[in-house]
C-alpha cells in the first residue's frame, strides 16, 4: 500500500500503446487499473444487443445512465460484464470497434461515463492505494488532478502496425489496409470531443514510436518515479536516457 494515494492518468490516441503499457505499469506499482475505453465499448455492445439506434442522442444517453456495467480494476484480470454477461472478448471484435465512436461522441454519454470513472478512481485510492486510469480525456477531463498525467503518442505508421498486429496478428500490407480506416476514423471522430490531441499544460509527453513495449513501460515508470521532470510544453517529447535509467 502506498503511503499517499496515487493516480496515474494516461491519455493517447488509438494504437499508442496506452492500454498494454498502463496495465503493466499498474502491475509493477501494485495499483488498480481502469480501461475507460472498455466502458464505451461495453455501452456500444449494450446498444447493439438492445437494437437501439446509435445515432439517437437521447436514447443512447439514457442507455448510458441505465448501463448495468461491472468492470474489473484488477490489472491481472480486466473483465467486463454487462447485466451479468461476460463481454470481455466480445467488445474487442470489429463489430464493436466499428461502432464505438458513434456512442463515444455523444457528450451526455461521456459525462455519464466520466462520472463513473471518477467514482472508480476515488474508490481505488481508498482501497488499493491508487489507480492507473487510461483512455481519452483522462488527463484533462476525468482526472486533471492526478498526481501524474502522461500523454502517450506515436506516429501514424507505428500505431497502424501495432493495431494491425493486435487485430489481425500481422503488420503485413493487407492487415495494415484493413486497419487504416479504423485508426483514421477514430482519430477524426474523437478529435471533435476529446482533448487528447492538445494535452493540457503540465502533461508529460512520451513518444513511443521508436520504443519497444518494455521501453515504453520504463519511460512511464521513470516519469512516475521522478526521473523525468514535468515539461513546460505539454507536447515535449520525453525519452529517458541511459543515464536516467542508471540513477
């Protein structure tokens, strides 16, 4: 248990590595973990299961308020259940990925789920010493008072390759083509409602384009452990040097 509660907010676009990195950081530090994107995916699943129109703003907003969601904050077992049904695997399918932006762009939905996210963060600070919470708007809207706010970024090429490998098991040309529209569309749709393209002052930027997974995790841990100072510019590239790692 940490002497003082600790919240680490990690933001970033699709394919930047924020989910896998955040989960690993949470395990390393013994903190709870929250994948806020899974909450939007769970709502998209619920909407489709009930045959609701994702474009009906009021109906979808009400569905968000009624959503019977259970989400694990254990970084070793990040399960998601809706109305008692385990949908952990289902929400990662293309069927959900292609529709999640329609519900995530609803501002009333975002307000409702942000409120739930803050409640989970508060609970984790009391019960687990803190939380690593990742997803869009975490550093600016959901947890602007987090002890550490980090923006993971990566080039479009790097993000495409990672997401293609995740979804299709390969970064071959055909897999990249199948993934490209999803990445570009998510960036475009989320830009209208999310601040992650323009992080707030004081957010530490970590560019993972040329980093391995292990290096990306270490870069975040270095920020948390004070080996990288908070930049004056929120877009400053933060890459720990070998000297940083040795200290």
